[in-house]
C-alpha cells in the first residue's frame, strides 16, 4: 500500500539552507578535472546521457524519465503501487532509476561554479522542473523504492548548495524544490526498507538520505529528526561492516558505495558541527584501509560479488569512465574516492586528491584534526615494498580475504561468507577463488556481474561457480541458485567457509581454506595457494570424500592474454597438462593430478561495468575420477 497521505506531501513547513558540504578552492581545481566536468556537462546540454555500460544515448533535453532506452520499454504514468519492478521482458528498471537519481545535477552545478556560464545553471534548474512535472509522487516508476528517492534527494540537495545563493527571481524555483525535498523526506520515512531479516545498502541509503535532508532542511521537528538519523547512521556502520573494515554484502562494489555514503555523512556531520562518535570515524578509516589494501596502483578494485556501479556522487573517475566507449569502461577504478580517504585518514598509499579539493580537504588534513580519524595500526603492512625474498600480506579475517604481494605479483584469495549474514543477495559462487595481478594487469580475474533482471540466465551465469577461478564438482553450484526468475537476488547458503590460514616462509606466503558447498554429495573442497617472490604461484586443490564424480577447475583469463600451446592428449602423460598465455607478460601453466586430465579453452565474457561485457577466454581443466583427488596448478612468469 502507498503509505504517504497526499495532504501531508502538499504542505511544506521547512526551508532549505546550505551547510557547507562543499568548500571548494576553485583555483585548486586542476585542468583535467575541469575538462571532465565541462565535457560531461556540455554533453548533457546536447541531450547525450551515458549510463552504466551502455552506448551514450541521445535522450533529448530534457530526457524521457520513465523509459529503459536499451529495450525501449516504458513504465506508464500510473499509480506506483500498480507497477511491476521486474517484468522479465528484456527491460531493466535500473535504467530509468539511474537517470532519475539525477546525479548529473551536481556536475552541472560544478560546471556553473567553475565558469559562471549561465547555461549550466539554467540547464540544471530546467531539468529539475521537468522531472518534478513528469514524476508526481505516487504516479511514477521513480517512486517505487526509498533508496531511489534517497539518492535523488541527495543529488538535489547537493545541487542547491552548489548553486547557492539564489536571486529573488529564483525564489519560486527554490520553494518548489524545497517542497520536493520535503516530499522525498516523507516518502522515505513512510517506505523505509528496514527489515529485521535483511539490512542492506538499501536501508543504509534510506538513513543517509533522511540524515542528509535533516541537515539541509530547517523547520518544526527537524532537529529531532537530525539527532535520530545521525544516531542511526553511526550505528549502522558497525552493523553493515566487519571489524576488519569490509562490507558485509560480500561485494567490493557495494563496499565502495557504502564507503561513499559514510564519507558523505562524515562531511555533513562536520559541516553541521555534529559531534562524531570516534568509533564511527575509526571504522570508516578501516573501510578505506580495506579498499587501499586490495586496490592496484590505479585504484582498481577486484570485482568480487555484484557490481552495479552505485554512487552517492559522481567523482572524476566516474566522469572519465562515462566518456569512454563501453568496452573500455571500468566502474571499479576508484582512485578519486581513495584520494578523499587519504585526505581524511592519512592512508599510507598515494592517491589522487582531485576530488578531495571540492570538500576543502588537503592531504591528510582531517587526519591531523582528529586522532580517531587515523587509520589504526593493523595486520596490514604496506611497507617496505615486496621483493623476490619478501612478501607483503594483508589479512582481512572477518571478510574472508587475504592479499599477498611478492615481486611484481599481487594475489587476492577469498573465502568470503555469504553476504548479509548468509542471505547472499549480492554474493557470487566464488568460494576459494582468487585474482592474480602481474604488474598493472589482472591475469586471472573475476567475471563480474553484467546484468540483473534484464536477462536472468546471463545474471545466473555471471554469478555461477564456473564464472570464477575455483572448482566445481558434479556440475553443482557451491550455493544453489534459484531457477525461478524472482530468485535473481537469492542464493543458497550451503557453502560455509573456513577461516583462511596464512603462513609466511622465506621468499613466499602460503594460504589455505576450505568450504562445504559440496557436502550435499559428501565432498569437501580445500585449496592451498603458495605465492613465491621469484615469479611462481602454486595452487593445490584437494577434494575429499568417496564416490566417482566429474571435477572441473576454472581459470578466467583476462582479455589482455591469449591462450596458446594446449597439447594434444596423446602427446603428454595423461595426468599432466600445460599451456602458455601470451600477453603483457608471458605465462606458463602446468597441471598435475592423481587422475587423467583434459584442458580446453572455453569462450567466455567478463564485465567491468554494469550492462556491458567483453569477450574473453576461460580455461577448463576436467577429470572424472574416484575421490579423494588432488590437482596441482603451477603458474610461472618472468620475475
């Protein structure tokens, strides 16, 4: 039932006041971020919109707000309660929702501040008027979920602050938008996505949106709201993250989204002079440390779990990505967000501070202000640099992740528990999988996400066991994937994981874990990895149990490498196989087992941005034998 009385939505007892969320020194904004902001803004003026991994769309100015331009399917202007979110007809409601998050509005506001060109201000105000006219509350696809209203309200409030002050002639527009923000506040309060069963980024977004609106809107009852939502949001960081700083949804993309939410919250707290719980700042610092510990030198996150490109605010990396052809986009390059984290918490690694300048943050400025802001000492060692005889290891025990660096290689091994306490909505079947980077490139990568409800079969393929660098037994999934379309965000919880045991030895590091996903047929999979500083990785897979089963071992090869030299079966011993990978670095792979092996190259696809995928290849190592079984993989490259 639609729970917001119309008479309340039509009455607005509040006024908008800026809080100083933005504190830009315009002279400190460099040439490249200026170029990105202005180029993206100019394209918007021409009605050109770049969304997710889709080709730039000519949607007109203003655009049509209720259409998935990819499929051409529209949602009619009807009561929101009568609409289906997922129609399984090739459409994706995330497209109109993403457009209606209005996250391009602060970009136009920044373009106005940088140039004082009235075109950008007029475009921003005109788009808001058009959205308001065509999306009456309760009669639009864009009034279905509180998370969408929360993100949209955030964009509107950020725009108002960037355009402030308003002339007397603009007062009527400001009043209309203030009324729209009031409607958003009431809508989110009435349609909160809180649940005792599932707490996720949706509810976190709700609380963030309400806290932010309570910061900007002033009137009866607003101080009480601000105190309540400030407390709830600071509590939520401890409920939605582990003690090691990782997000509890088992997804690096959602970790980044939550980190940005908590960061924007911290900046709002400081702007309003709100006392921040030191434990909140400390945990946020841990979240940044978690990110920094897993990223490569570009700020590229490994794509673990679901990735749908969610943002609070578009930063320079997002703008840069939107200008690229879809196959070249990568939504997990997050150096700009890490630069904000470095300015706030003094991270040990250097990150781009371009975006931090918009908030008045210099390098490690805030970290000097508050001891609680500093990243706490932990098991993460970033210095000295790894060498042939030295490994650098970061262990995230609650998240189920280990990162080890040796020589020019970085290995990320994961035995992550299903997200949200086993619910697994954004979890993939990636138990005991790994990512291997050689220099600046991923050799063995995660397959990514690609789509949600637009194509359920593709959705399930990308989150399947076979799409990850791990083992499958008897064609079973580690966690069961529901066959029905409505299970697109459901996953079984059969694959319990052990803690990762880590031990270092001269010139290398060893890690080991197991999972119970195949206990349905009496099989346990254990995996040990050894990374050596002289250019070697050994992977030992053990399958214990009894009976005869088909066993498959998968390696998702990044498109930068091509597979060569797969031998004919009769040319080598039946329990030995080998091949070469040619690319940025030449690589040799060898497999030995206690049973006959076959190896083949299988066409696959990987996704680095929601809505798009690119061709790649997957190695499939196969045997059918009685258990127990051991397969050893040796990977070597020039050190």
